[in-house]
């Protein structure tokens, strides 16, 4: 369904932006997405961390496989604009091994977590490397698998310290301010947390990956509410990854192993499910397919194209407040899918 009406909400599928192997632009297993700030508020930053086949070379991450892509996604297919790409595979300053999260501060600086190197790298809005901080460990300010990252209006940073099963709050330079969480399944406890987001009131939301739920906390880490439970049914979750909140307080959770996004109201009620509606190829993907007559023929032979429309292991998502839309990192399909949240939708009258 391309326009979904549920509990007074209307989600209208917009378009998808994805990879073109021919041009070398796009995403490779996008695992994290965020919006820019200030003059760049209309730009998205997408982390790719997949493999890339380089001619005459074995599988490698050294070219396009691991990077940050800055892109304006546009209002419809064909309007997307690649701005820049930066970062590459490696352990030198400015490089990544396993990038996991991305956030932008009020000055437009871009922060990227690396769950392999246990550090945070910082770039300017054009992708110029500026600094890094972070060390491996369990002490305050140290990390073991940092993943999701959130920057609040005061430019303090919240990092999901996944294998330490906690959230850390730090300054822009990595100085420790506070921590909360411990491994467990009780209220306020965490097991391999991953994504993180905040609402307009400053509450913090964390996707509690191995507990199959999302949790809501105060900015100081006090438990407030829980969303979802383990399973495959309505309102249930399987190893959730990303989480986002819109201006209405609706909560979106990447239901990673169930290949969908679950939507909850602010009071934890289940609202609806987004499964993916990419019936049309992205502009970049069309350029690749249309340049290859054999690819066109093979696609016409596919007995059930609906499989391609759907999400596959979505890892992250962000609500674009400026344009009132949800952007989903459709990880295994090398693209993002975009849904507009319509505020003034008139349901057409039916005539007999």
C-alpha cells in the first residue's frame, strides 16, 4: 500500500534513493542515517559499510564500500543530488573499520562512531577530518562497540556503548559527563542496545536490540516507558536497530529481523507497520538498468516483483522534521525509502 491511513496518521510513500553501480554513486549496505543542521538542514548523511567489488581485485572495502555520503534526497525521484562522500576503510585518522552511527551538531560538524576501533571521528560539513577521540574499555568515557549517536540542543553527545550495555553522555570533545544502563532485561536495563533518538521534550529513546524492545528514558537516564515485545506479530519486534521520534511524539522502530518498521504512539500503543513500497526503481538504479538491455529483460522475467518493493533488514531511520518525512535505511537493498507524513490529508469521498 503506497498511502497508509492508520489511527489518524497518513503515511504516503514518496520515493527511494539508491545505488548505481555504473556511476559509482549511492549507498552500499547503508547502516545509519541522519539529517544535517543549519544551512545543511535539507541534507542527509548516510553511512555505508558494505563490500565493493573492484575490477581485478578481491573483495575490498578500500573504495566505495565504507564511507559517509552527504546527499539531498529531493522531493521526488530524480531530484536527489549527491553533494560529497568522505572517509574510507582503514585505521588511520579519518578512516573507519566498522562505522555504525552518525550525528551532526549545531555547527554542522559530523560525528561518526566506529564499533571496531571504539572511537568517534569528527569532520566538517564538507567531509574534512578534524579530530578523533575514544578508547577501548569499560571505564567512563571508554567504549566497547559504540553504535548509535545523538547530539542534543546543547551539543552534548549521547553514545550507545553496545557491548558495555549502557548509554554514555559526553562533551563534544569526548569528556565523560554521565552514564546509565547495565546488562539485563528489567526496566531500564539493556542488552546490546543499538539506535538512539530524542524527542522535542528531551526524552531519550533507545532500541534495546537483544531485549526486542525500545525504551524511553529521561535525559538523566531514568526509565519512563517501553515499546514492543519479542515476536513477529502486530507491535512486536525482532532485534530492533534504529529508532526515531517525530514532532507528534510517534515512535518509529526498525524491526530489523522482521524486515519492517513498527510505529507506536507516545503512550506505547501500536499504530501501524511500514513494510516498504518501492514499486519504482530509484533514479540512480534506473540509469544502471536501462543501460543494460539484458538487465531489463531479466527484470521482466521476475515472477513476483513485490519482494523488491519491501524493506530488507532496515538498520536505521530518521524523521526529517523540515520536510515531515521518515527516511529508512533499507540496508540489504542498498537504498533509503522515504515516507511523507501528511498532516492535512482529505480522504476522498466515495460515490456509487
